[in-house]
C-alpha cells in the first residue's frame, strides 16, 4: 500500500530538491574553478563527473582517478606512509566544505515564508 503524500510533504520534497540542486551547482562550480586554476582544464576530469539531486539525496558520480588525484597518501606498507608531492583536493575538501551549508539550509531554511512561496509556485 502506497503512502499518500499531503501537500506539505510534496512542498517539503521540492524544497529539499531545490536545496540539493543548488548545492550541487555550487560544488560543481568550486571544482571546475579549482581545476581550471591548477591546469587541469583540458583533462577529462571535468567532464566525467555527474550530479543527481532528488527529493531525498544528492548523488555524485566520478571516475576512480578523481579519488587518486585527491589522495594525499598513496600507500601504507611496513608502517611507512608514502606521501604524494602533488595532490589536488578536488573532492573531499570541496564537498565536505559545502556539507555544513546543506545541513544548515535543510534544518533552518524551511520556514513559513518558504512554504508560502512554494505554495504560490504550485498555483
């Protein structure tokens, strides 16, 4: 049996989708800006990423090489950590830097004024 969604549930889902879409655009912009300023603009690092926002989640897809570019350390063997000379924080630092903004907006941003604005858009 499917749960019936009320108007408030639909509006809340649209608000969450709007917040997550905005956050994905901000994260994408920050990553592209970093990549362009560090000479990675011509590579396929920019084009092989994707964001998908829904009413309940923000999904980010990337190639495995994005993760290796972002890593400070490459291996741990025999209690010795090998540190890379050139690493580029294109994922963790940027994504988790936006994380607090997303949480704050979802927690405190769904006010009565926002509800009324979204109801007006509904009509």
